[in-house]
């Protein structure tokens, strides 16, 4: 990845996670630390976790002042320590369902109340699509609710249309992901 790409991705993380200098952020798994290093340059207090000693050695050489931890991302030791956390780049979908859940529970535990988490992956859709219901409907009190969902693989987008009906009144809400 070019430095320009890393800077754009760091801009995205700052925007989506609402990061400010001085905040404590977890990069897991951090790989060679390219995002953590860039965010640390911008005043964010970074901690990176990865299982690979080789990646961590590279990360430590790039930024020895960042806290680099070798460990399993499904077994994070912290409780309420971080303002935000992120998982970038296809690492999430390597696990089966129970282990994905362990990872998400570990992340949730490591965040302070109100902490934000961002999951980026080229295969997130493939991780959730097997449970996608193309159509569903239910009655909620006197409201008839239905939805239609379609995944656009070319654009990587999930389009959902919600329909609410009460008596003769019908409201249609398209959501384009």
C-alpha cells in the first residue's frame, strides 16, 4: 500500500470513529501496523495486537513508541480501556461463527462505554449473506411490516426496502447500502 492510500484510510478511520488526539485506540489485528503508525503520527494513542511475531517486529521497527502486543484477537485482556477499535482487511472472516463471536465479544469488552468499533473487510458480505432473508413479514401491533433485501455483489451493496402498512396507509422506505 502506498503512503497516500494509508493516509486516506487513516482519514476514514478518524472520520468514522470520531477520533481526536489523545484518544486510546486498538488496532486488531494490526499486521505491520501501517494504520496504527499513521494514526499515532496524528496524536492518537495506539495499541496494536497481532499473532504474528514477524509483523510485530516490523511494526516495532516503524514505531517503537506504540504499544505492540503479540496475542490472539479472540482473547483480548482489556476491560473498558479503549475509546475505539478497528479491524481492517479481511481478518474477521477467517474464523468460523463461534470464533467470530469470541472476537466481537473481546472487542466489546475492551471498549469504554460509548466506544466505537469499525470492521472493514472485503468479505463481510460473504460472512452475513448466508443468513440474509430476501423477504420477510410480520405483524407488530396493528402495523403490517415487510422487507425485501437484495445484495448487489458488483457494487458490494445491500439494498433493503421496508414497507409499513396500517389500514389503508402504506409507507415504503428504500435503504440503499
